[in-house]
């Protein structure tokens, strides 16, 4: 079972990895760290491997953000006058 300490360890490693990226790419690393910091749901405790849990959390976060953006994009044209 993955603990909060395991996830914190991954987050700390990814923060250091983000700082090592080239400046234009650091925002992408920061975004991934942000997603992982906010992924503390009970589903992560069902994993035995903390890297697998982190990957799962990132995919869920990315899909959630893409879905939200897709809704925003499709809602904009409907608000325009015909």
C-alpha cells in the first residue's frame, strides 16, 4: 500500500528534476508536480508501487484537465450570437 510519505518522496524528487530541466520546460515539470500534489485520493492507497500510483494520478489529472478544457471550448461557440 502506498503511503503519503511515499508520494511526498516522489513529489520531492520531481521538484528537483523540474529544476534540472531547461527553463522553457520547467513549467511542464511544475504542472506535473502540481497535479501530483493534488492527487491524494483514496484510490492511490490501492497501489503497491508508488511510481505506479503517481503515474495513475497524473493520467487522471491530465484527463480531468483535458475534459474541462474540452467543455470550455465547446461552450464558447454556443454563447456567441447567431
